[in-house]
């Protein structure tokens, strides 16, 4: 093949792939997340990677980040057939950019097969057509939970979310973090109370949500562009900067609610108080959560409680888990009230950020704990038998099928982070014994074959 004909086999921009040590870390974290999700009764589902475009664009998600143009791939001799099919309107498709909107469609499709409230988890890939850069991907794994009900949904489900977030991140042991909680009704009601027009409120909430990213001065400028007066802006900034203990913030909000004529504001304060009390009743430590009136979440479908989780000392990483309550997202497909609440962990992004910050480390390249080395070909039946005995005892084993110098076999095992090698020659086989070599310490001991599994387990700790 000529040099100019070489195939470009580099990964497409924004689409990550993992070395074994990185993938094993992801699997380890997925196991923790799944275990916590299921301990609260969430059940797994899966939705297609591809959805109808009109589904993804529901509730105002016009999708600057939607990857369009997903259509049947046909060979050249059937191109006319594809052109004739016309990928337009209800047939136009795209890759899903999150799990929540497809979940809403899933409920509509399976309404009569599900029991409500329906609590599900998903740990699937999502796709976003954004500029690929450090820590930002076009394909990444998102771990979501949502609870949806018909008619009404208890606010205690909202209170459960911080408890779940806390259990996950404490199990992962990534250091101190805080879950910032707010209620969008509070923001909507406050904007109403200071005279912001209804058609300006949604844009103002979006601006406030960017406070941490763009700073107070830029927020003031953006509010001015929306036609918000200087007096209104000053009141808004003063309000969202209320920063005290949870009790202090609630007291200030309840004081304002008594003086407010906005039903939205009063309802939001009442809901937030219920959620905070529930979080406490679930045993979440006070240091793990706070009220932050600047939190709004950018997606239009959130209507009540909202969450963002920040790693203390690493705030530049942004939110490591977020979500909130929505009242109309599911119901818009069915024409009935179906409120829901959920959270999402962008796991691929999170792993990338935490590895770079040195907060997490990759695992060893292999799950193998023991290598049964190949001393002589005629003993292969013995090696296979010993390997199976160890596996049946719950130990991960690789059997070397090719005979090589013993030092080379040790080097290969050590390079992969495998701790133990089992050595069996003719004398050991005859005596039903083995030599067990610990590659970390260099120690080598003789062990009866019958005791091998227990000895390995003891040394693995």
C-alpha cells in the first residue's frame, strides 16, 4: 500500500476510547452507582440511541447540541430508495443527547405495561454535537435515575435524590462535595414580584444559572440586554446572593414569602422546606447540602426542585451530578399530568476530570489475580485443573498456554499488575504441592494444592 493510501485509524474527534485500566475504573464506578440505585428500588431500562427528531426537540429543546442526520445506510445501488424515503418530518431522526427526554417517550410507549410511580435507572451512551475539547465529548456515558408518577408525585422523592448522590460519592471516596439545592418556582415567583414580564422570566433564569461561569458583572450586563432595569437587577442580584446556613436561608425565604403576593414564590419556598426536611430525615449530613438560589439548571423542562453537586476545592470541574423535577415533560406525549424527578451523572466526563485532577486513579490493566505459569507442556492437564479449582473458589486466573522462560512469564504478569504466580514442576505435581510467588514482595512459599485457594485469598486480604 502506498504511503498516500494509508488509512487514518485515529479516533473521531470527541469520541473517546479506553485502555483496559481506564475501562476497569469505569466498570468499578458503574458497579457502585448501580448498587446504590438498586438499593432505592430503581430498575434498569434501555432506550434506543436514535430517537425521532420531534421527540428530542419536545419542550423547547431545539438542540444546538443534537447530532442530526441519522438515516438508513444503503449501498450505492439502492441510493434512489433512500432518497425516495425522505428523512423529513416525523421520520427525521437524531442521536439522543440525554436520557430524560427519551425516557419520557419510553413511558408514553409502554404506559400500560408499567407500574407507577415508576423508578428507573439507565447507564447508556448519549451524543452531543458540541465542539470537542478537554473533558468534553460528543459521546459519553450518562448514569440517570428518574421517578415518574401519574397525577401527583411526593416531594420525598425529591428529598431522596441528595441521599442517593451522597451515598454514591462517599462510596467512590472523591473527597468533600456539596449538593446545592433550589426550586425554580422560587426564582419564577421572585422575578414576578420585582416586575419582570412573563415573557422575560425564562431568559432571566437562564442568565442567573450562568452566574458562576460568567460572573456578577456579566450577569448584570446580560439582564440589561433583556430589558431588565437597574433597580430590578440590583434586587435580583441581592436575592440570589442570600448565602447562609440552610436554616438561615429557609428563615429568610419564609420571611420573604410572608410579604410576597406571588403564589409561585410561596409554593416554591414551601416545597423547598419539605425537601430539605426530607433530606435531613434521610440522614444526609448538613455539610453535604446547602440552598443556593442561583441554581436553575438550563433545560426548560425543569419546573421545581433542582440540584447541582460541586466538588469542594475543585469547583472549576463544574457540576458532577445534577437534575431536578419536571411536571410536563412526560405528560406532553400523553395529554395527562405525569410529574417526575431525576438526577444525572455524566460518568465519562466525570472520570476524565477526576483522573486529570489526580482525585481518581486508574485500576490495574487486568482483573487477573493469579497466573498459573507453564513450566513444561506435559503438565498442562495439571495446570488446567489447578486453574479451574482457583476459579471455582472465586479467584481470577490466567493459565499460560505457551512455554517461555520463567523470568519472562514473571515479567509479563508483573507488568499487568498481577500479584501471584503459581509454579508447578514435576516434583510439585507428584507431591500435590505448588510454589506460590508473590511478585510484589518477592516472597515464594510452598503450599499444599488443597490449601492453595485459601492461601491466595488470605494474602489478597
